[in-house]
C-alpha cells in the first residue's frame, strides 16, 4: 500500500469528486423536476421516462463511460451525475404536483425535493466508492481495495467505517436542511 496515499487524502479526493458530480445534478435536476411537475400530463410522461435510466445501475455504465471520456475521473463524474439526477427530477416533480394538489403546501414540495436529494446522494456515494474500486488511483474506494490487496485489514476496516460515517453525516445534513427550510416556510405561512 502506498504510503503517500493517506486515508485523509483519500477522503478528500472522494469528497471532491462527489461534489463535482453531485452539484451539477442538483443544479439541473431540481429545475427540470419543477418544470415537469407543473403539468400533470408532462409529469406522468416524464416520470415514466426517468424511471428507465434510473433502473440501470450506474456502475454498469463504467466501461461505456471510460470509452467515451477516455479519462477515469471524467468517467466517474459522469457516473455520479447519472446516478443522482433521476431521483431528483422525479421527486421534485412529485413535490410540485403535491404542492398544486394540496393548496400550495410548500412543506410537501420541500419534503419530496429533499427526498430526491437524499436518494440521489446515496446513489452517488455508492457509485463513487464502487467506481474508485475499479478505476481509481485515489479516493476511499481505491484505499479500501489497496488495503485489501496489501492484506492491511485494519486500514480496510477503518476506511469502511469512514465510508459509512460520511454517508450518515451527509444524509443528516440534508435532513437538517429540510427541517430548517420546512420550519421557515411554515413560520412564514402562519404569519
């Protein structure tokens, strides 16, 4: 196992890649979801269309992404984006539909949007770690695989613990953001 690749460098490398792939999915996914949610017919059509790519495990697209991008990091970024965006689109669209059906209830729209954000993040995190196993020379996935190949079980278990902890913390941050925004909206509606 390379001494130069510390677990903290691996965590940082993974988090940077995660943000670079996930944030564009948020920037595109939420507005697209809002647009399709404004019309019931369009929503019903696009909801079904979005379920088609959402059923493809993103990691299965890795060979195609590697051929297409000819760069491991760009391929991983594409996979992160691909894994996250579909849940965001569908759940945001569902939120807009609920908002329109329930007398402009913002809390329902916020809940569905954040459900999409959390589900997208979970899928993106899983995809990132798996892709780093297979292609990486850095990141937590590579660190775990390298520790396994070097028979360093303690390092491998420590990295697995970090993977779970980071996933739990990111999910908690999104949950807290949903709570705070919903509370703010509820306070403003009661005024």
